[in-house]
C-alpha cells in the first residue's frame, strides 16, 4: 500500500501552497523553493536541473510534476520513486513544448544575422508544423497542444493585472504608408496612456502598433526616424530576412523600448512575427490564438481597416459582448467610416446586433485613427445602457 501511494499520480485537486504559485520556471525559483522546505506539489517547467542532483535526491517531491526538465538518470529515478510525475525533454524539436515563459524577438529570430530567416527557430518550427500537421501522429498533435497550453499559461501570468487593449488590422499594410504610420501613432498613444497594447503579432498593422508601443518611452522624433528607415523595406516579401533586419536595426540603435504583446500563429507561419512586440505568445492553433487575443483585451479593441481576418475578429468580439449578462461589454472602436460602412459594411450589422443590448453604448465608429484613443476612453468611462 505504501509503495502504491508513493508512486501515485499527482492530484489535480491538491490545494495550492500558501503563496498560491506552484510553478517553478527558473533555477532561481527552484533553489528558493528547495531552501524553503521541498518540492512537494510543485510544477517545474523546462528548467535544466542537471546541476541540481543533490537537491533532487534530498528533496520531498511527493505529487510534484517535472515538465521537460533535464536531469541525471539517478535523480529522475529517485523523484519518480518519491511520488513525482516526470515528463522528460523531447529531443530533436525546434521548440520547447513545456516552456515556462513567453517568447521574445531575439529568441524567435536567433540566427537571423548568420543564416537568414530560414535558420531561425521561428522558421524551423513552422517547417516542423508543416511536416506534422497532417500526418495523423498523435504524439505531434499532443506536443502542439502542450506547447499552446504552456504559452497560454505564460500569457496569463504576464498580463495579470494589466489593462490590455487589442489592436486589429490588416497584415498587408505596408511600411511607408500613411495608414502604417497612423497605426504606429495609435500604439504609441495607447501605451503612453498606460494601456498594454496587444496585437496579432504579425506584419502590417500589427507590426505598426507594436512599433508604436516600442517607441512610447522615447521622444516623438524617434518614431518618425523609425518609420523612415522601415519604409525602405516595405513588405516581408520578397525577403523576410531583409524585412526583419530593418526592425532589428531599430532595436539595436534604440534599445529599451516600451513593452507590448504579440500573439501570432504558425498556422499562418508564412507570415513572420514582428520584432517590436516585447513579449510574444506564438501558437500552433489559430482558433486558440484568436480567441485568446480578444478575450484578454479587457480594456477594449480597436479595429483598423482589414479584410477577412479583421472582419472575423469584429464579430468574434461582438458575440460575447452580445451575450454579456453583467452589463460590462468590452469597448469596440472601428476606424475608417468608408471602409466599415461601404467596402466591408460591418458597422451597420454591428449596430443592428447591438440594438437594445448593453453593448450598444460600447461601440463606436470614427473616421481617422487619431480619433480612436479618445473614442476608446469615452467608451470605457461610459456606463453600459
């Protein structure tokens, strides 16, 4: 009976520790927890423990879980015998399915300078996804699911307590255009207003908004200079490498930019992530990414002109607003009257949907991007009807 209990699977319903955080995501956290009394009930994510064998041999690991942690074989055997569940690292992958934090631009674009974009972890992960997404291998699909769940967990931790405003818009918007500059000014203004900008993390309007957030701590002229430099490489085709190099040139010349979130997907992996989002939550499953981006935009969403993807996002966001029972729908601002009433007439349909609902007082249509921050602020301050 004792042997069965000591090797039992950790319980998902085990009460949390007093500090309400059972996740260990770094060696510093690991050492602190071990010094304070043991690892029982903790979840250790993707920490290299090969130099912590003595600690593992002596620590209480009952009902703990080790996710992708490298360790010596005798340490792994001991903690399993002590009641831990061990998921070993998966060799040969271009990504870590058990990662404990979000990506950064430097990580996803590592190797860009020497081998071009094709040599980067982002490109190699996309190739792996292309090779495995249709082969029916349950192991590959499980790894994708574990990865996306780990990214969602890291994103929630990163955004905890933040006022997040989503900025949606077309991926085809070119650097050097007036619309790109407007999206960048929008990201800068919202960041300076104390909001956390979140985008789909890709090129076009998404990159522009993340660029604006990056530029927020600097003088206004910094953004003007960045826009001028980026205009020389207007699109990620024909060369993603050249497109990315231009962004990293700005990051190198003006380090320490503002923070923002980018939430891209390898489902559209032919489109690279942009390098101006400080924290990147990249997913394999696009549906999880789309829903997660909108659901976390608790301070509102600004919809810039776009095509099918942006149109889908408008109504993906409108649906929970329509059914919001507490009278707290998320503010929605649509930018460019002609685009959303004539070219793609989403605004009349959105108005019809909102009629006699609390969301009616939380939607707005403005003519220019420079009006969007004030419109968003009014909607946030206004009580739902």
